[in-house]
C-alpha cells in the first residue's frame, strides 16, 4: 500500500490532461492523458483514494495512489457533457449533472446508474445538501430544483432570474445558506429553512452584483473557517472575489489571472484558495492577504477545473 499524500491537488485542462501537483513546491508529479474529451469537473472522494473526472459524456474514476494511466471505472449513461460531479459524505455513492438535462446517482459498489432525475434543460451545477438526502441542481434555463432522495421526486423549484443560466450553486456546510451564481454576474442568496420533514424552503436573503461578467463558480467557505464565513466568486472578468457573508461586503479581489477563472476550491481551513484559469495556470492564494503564493504551470491550454483535498480522511 503506497503512502497517501496529505494534500491531493489536481487540475484538468483543454489540453486533454489531468495533472497532480505537490501543493507547496508547485511540482507536477503525475500526468494522466484524457484523450476522449475535455474534462469539465474534478472531484476527490472523501477518503482521498479516488479522483472523478467528468467529461463528455462519461465520468472516469482514477486511483490517486496508483501510477496507472487507466481509470478504475467508467460511468457511461450520460449523453452529453457532464458538468457536475460529487460524492456522498461516506463516499458510497456519486452524483452527477449533465447538459443532457439529467441528474444521476451512481452507487460506486454497483454497475450502472441507480437513479435519474429529469431537469428538462442542460444542468450546469449540482450540490448535495449536508443532510445527504437532497440534491440541488441549477440549469441553463435558470431553474433551481431540489431533488428529495427519500421521496425520489422534485420537492421544490424556483427561478431567480428568468432565462438567465444558473452557472454555479454552493451550500453552507451547516445547510443554513445557499448561493446561486448566474451569467449576469449576480449571486442570489437564500436562507434554507426546514419546512415539512421532506421540504426545504428558500427564504430570500440577499442579491449580490458581484461581477460585470459571467460568474463561473461560487463557493462558500468550509466549517473550519468559522467563525468567519466567506463566499468566493470566480469570473470571466479574470478576477476572483472574496466576500464576507456577514453583510456581503467585499473582503479581497484576487488579481493575477490573465483570462477567465473557471473554478476555485478552498483549503479545509479556508486560509487558502486554489483557482483554475484559461491562462493555462492554477494558482494558490492566501485568503487573508489576497496575494498569490504559488503558480502551477504545465498545462498547454485553458485550465478549467481543480480539486483539492487537504483535510483528514473521514474516520471509519
């Protein structure tokens, strides 16, 4: 059994590669060729063992601790770009959302897709509620839908802005807030209220005009960042902004990328942020100073997604 890295950092690019990096030295120590398509999203399993790469139209699962270039598994029932992928907290199942208009659930221990939900428009983003029983999706037509996994149905539907694509959703670690970012640079913020046992209610809290361009990713800070609560927004205007959720005031603007910033991910304590950009680089930023600390250079085309797992593995 090879020793697991304490920090797993991966990026993927339109150059059809996935790269693993030493976070501190910015050295690329492994490159996986991904010839079939571009990679739209990367996600690391909670136990740090596997990396899921969402492509077109498949999802591939790679062993993080192996040097094999071949995926361990392939998940193949989507019919268009897979734009969202994530894992249940114990890593038993995976969820995905695709431009084919569906949200799917996959049991990692069984073949095939276990469940499918029809969104009726290209799905851009899916998040799992911390209660592990609701998936929330955002689509190209501007719909946000809550999929209740216990009732196996859509329990809530809302449209923050008609005909404006929801690009990214993020939910606070305690389930108290949800943010939706759209193609007009706007973030809509709601309090999540528990109504009936199987129903989540959205109470409008704030509308934040964060950028002039598209917001390509929004992300709320993790639990260990408390008592501070931040929202990061990555944009086509080449910047990432860090907002204080208490009042939604601008804390920092991260300036250094030269083209669109597609993705971002916080370190487990919220002290750092990794970003991925069309300028071919990924960067490591200090959220307290707003300065970039490391630049990860090695991709030859746009770097469009990143994944980071620097926390402990869940206790078994």
